[in-house]
C-alpha cells in the first residue's frame, strides 16, 4: 500500500469511497441512516487537495482505496474525514493513513491531531484510542472542537466526542 497526497483527478472517486465506508453504519440501528447520508462532494475534496491537506491510500494501480482529509485549526491538524472503502477495510489502511498524517503534521509543526467521532462505535473512538488518541471533556476541548460538537449535535449525531493525540 502506498499513501500519497491526493490529486485533483482523485476527487471524483473519493465520495464513492466514503459512501462505501458508511455502509458499516447500517448494522447499528440508531445510526443506520448514516449509510444513506450525504458525503463530502467533489468540490469539498478539491478544496482539501488545494490546501495540501488530503491524502489517499492507493492500490498497486494507483487507485484510491481510502483517504484522510484535514484542516489546520491553530496548533492542531484536525481530521475532518477518514474513510476506507468497505472492500478494503480490516487491512490497516486507516491506521496507516493516521500514522502517515501524524508524521506530516509533526514535521509541519502542528502540536496535535484532533477529531470528533462516535464514542461507542467500535471502529470510531475505540479505534482511535488504540492509536494513542484520548477523549476530551468539552471543557478541555478548543473553541473549534466545542463548536464542531455543537454543530454535530444539531445535525442529529448522537454520542459524539472530541479526541486529541499530542505530537
């Protein structure tokens, strides 16, 4: 597996990867609606690519199988989305994307990686905790993370938490 910066021509296939990854939520009754929910569009992917904060895990033929896009939020690099195509899950691509981006973030001078995720979904907070992320109480979270959690609650996303990994 190779991880490289995403290119503009990758943007057209990335929404399908996120849709595929979201199918895992169909097995969780109260979150099954996420399997049909909107995903990042091509224009949004292009914006992350233009900012240099989008990476893809590609197969031997350079076809994306997973991606991670992020935004700079002060001294933290915030993971906006991590998705691995359902057919490629369980092979460590998500972990490798996180480790790759962690190295890039540290080299760029960021002090932390942050994200918001579901606290009790096995492939969410427990997965990130195994990679060294820690859940934060809202009073520990940055203003950005508090606003993000409020926004997610307004969208109807239950049981979300903010996590951080210090670099």
